[in-house]
C-alpha cells in the first residue's frame, strides 16, 4: 500500500486513552484536509501527581499555576518538537503563551457532567448514602448544593481508572462525577477500527490503546447507571465538552489557515465558549476554582447563561460560603454578570402594581408603576371548555359569568391560581407559568382568553391560525408617568445605576422606559418577570439580562437573589 502524502504535522498528546482519542480525531480531520499527521505522546504534571486533589496540586482555590495539564505539551510546541497539540479546552490556562497560537475549537458535544452510579437514583432519596468520587473543587461545591446529603471522596486518574474505582467501591464510592463528553467520545472511539488510525501512532502507543480499550470494555460490561446533570442547573467548567487545537507559532506562520479550514465549526463554538471564559476572566478565577459557567445557544444570536460560584472558599479543610447561583441572558455585557456574581446588589427596585414580597428580597424598594382599570364586558354566548385567566383581576367577571361544571381554568402564575382556588373551590385549575404562550396548545376548545387590553394583541399573535379561541380584555394596566412615581431612592442617580430593576409587566416596563429616558446614562441591570415586559424593553433599546418564566413571585425572587436552592431542580 502506498504511503499517504501531504504536509507533515506532528501532534503532541497526553498518553491517556481520552487524550489520544481526542488527538486522533483531530488527526483524521487534518488528514482529510491534506496533512500527514504523526502523534507523539507525553506525560504532564496532571498525569503524574495523582495522590492529592486537583485544587491542591494545581494551585489552590484561586488562579492556578500555568498549565497543570498542558505545560509539557506547551514546551513541545515552543521547542518545535511538535507542531500542534490537542486539549480539552477547559484545561487550557486563560493567559496566552508566547510561541503558541490561539486555540482552534472543534468537536463540540454535550458539556454536561454525568453522575455514574452502581444503582439507579430514585427521585427524592438519591442523596441519602451517596458517596461520590471527584477531586474538582467546582464539583465538590455544586454537589454539596444539589445533593446535600451526599459526601464526596477524592478521585483522580483517567476515565478507565475512575470507572474501575467505582466498580471496586473504593473507599465506599458508589458514584462518580465526570464530564459526559469524555465518556461519549471513548464509547464512539471504541467502535472505530484501529486500522483507520494506526498510521498516526507508534506501535507502543497502539498497544497501549488496545490495552486501555480492553479495560474500558470490561468496565462498560458492568451495570452502570448514567444520570446527566443539566447544565442549566449544574453549570460546568468554562469550555467543558469542547476540544482545542493549538499550533506552534513557527508552524502557524505557514499552515494556520489550512489547519483552521479543517475545523469549520470553530467560529460558532468560539462565540459561545469565549463568553464562558470571559466570565471566568472577569471574576479573576482559574480553571480549578469553584466556578461553574455554562452558556447556551439561543434565538437571535443571544445566549443564556447559568453560573454557580462561591464567594468565599477554604481548602484545608474544604469549605464554601456566600454561594450564588444565577440564570441570566447574555448580551455581551459580561461585566454585569460578573458584578452580580461577585457582589450582592446594593438595592433592588421593584416596578409593578403591588408591593414587592419584601420578605423574599433584601434591600427591596417598591415602586407603584401602574394603575389597573377594570373594563366592563358582556359575557359571550359560547359555552367554553377552557378559560385562560391572566390575572386575579378577571375573577369578578368570572363570578358574574357563572362557572359551569367541567370548565378547565388555566391560570397565569401561582398567584392567579391561588385566587381562583379561593373563589372557585373544586374547579379544575391548571397553573401555567408566566403566560399564555406556554399553555394555549393544551387548552381544550372552544377556549376563552381573559386578560388586559394591551395583552390581547400578543395573545392573538401567539395562537394565530388556531381555531376555537375567543379573546376578551377585562382590564387595562396603565403605566404611571414619571411625575406620578414615588419611591425612596428614585432621586439617587448613583444608586439607580448600581441597583437592579425588576420589571413585573409590560405596563411597568413602559413606566420604567418613560422614567429612564430622563436619566443621563443607560441602565445596565434589568430583570423582567415575563416575556411581555422584556418585549417592551427590547423595543425601546434596553437589554434585560434576566428574563424569568417563573410561575410565582417567590421563585422569581429566588432567581433574583441567586438562591442556590434552585439547583436542586436539576433540569
């Protein structure tokens, strides 16, 4: 068989099975792009120092020393013993290394952590008796929140070693927490014929891979249960699940564009993962700090983000305090996110109809931003199978209408549902979160929508083309003019800038916009209780960084506070 030709490229790799799997994937991509890859293996400090937790040997809870898992590969690039190296992006240090190119991203897959256990985890009882192996400070911190009755044991080594320790119940471990992407890659690699990659590697490396795959196969034959932890509630290390290829500056000078051409997904991945890295950089944290950051792709080139962080950490013994968990929108302003994670708000302004739930929010200042005007409306002749109630304001009309047996009531939020239960005991009432959009498809027809005059247009748009709906506005929320607003602190410009403003409805958003247009600077910290408020702000040029779909004011308040109890939902 003729030897393949192409531009030679030497790839440096750690010698673990997962690292080789990742490097071989890059080599196959490069070969298809006209290169002739060769893989050399090295051991890093992270592969050799296995007798202590990562946060200890990698520099503590703060910003770790350079390249605990990459230094030796970096040295190979700088000395031109290798042309490129492949890493899990989460292991790369944040600082640039002279003589090494910026990373090229590829092979994006799930970023989520996965809990592997010997027994299935039953909802509600899964934390009792759970002994989870991990050595990541971030995972220890988040497990203490999401699984408060579990305990953790230090676990180091490659994936095969970790699986073996789980199966052997080492130190009582009956579960381990690892990155789901790594396990998925190994499973896929195990199904590939060795002849497709043998020409990249030395015979000794091929023998090593064969032995490690046999060990992996033995482990996977055992009964192991996988429980993925949704990133929305269990955010991961920045960049987890993404691979990164770096080149020596010498090689990049002549081949960078061709190499990047082999990985066309780079730009899309970069836009997302650099947001995660950006939050880490704003916080001044390293990749072994107790910081979880996961950014999600969203519509209109926007992203959502979940962050979990401990503001105070000790490692001897390990202890965390002032922990925070937030889910927000990202519109390029990472400083706003980092400021919120780092420090509590000095004040919270609540823009709405009723006073804020002061017991649930610290430093809250209520602003009555709207009036509510009831509209007289006759009852339709139709007998409806279901009715949507947007607010307790519709209850008076419902009483006059006369509720018939068998009608299903759909309530926008728990507050409205509670009011309906009080006035219509025994009725079939469904709580449907913050709005009509989430539930109209579940409503039996003929169906009746009851809400505000200003909300009618949006409700009609939501179910455009759907037959069987009648719309009846019963009240209107009138935004108050700036001169009508009254609340302590509204004249304090510095406080207004530093505080977070909670906008509870579309009318409240209109009142806020009218008020803020008289301010000399832009508002950066905005939170919306529902999509309708966010739409008003977006149309007026404001960018809320938190849009909640919570069903209750209490849950909304917990989201604003950054309450870590929200992590127990786990998706």
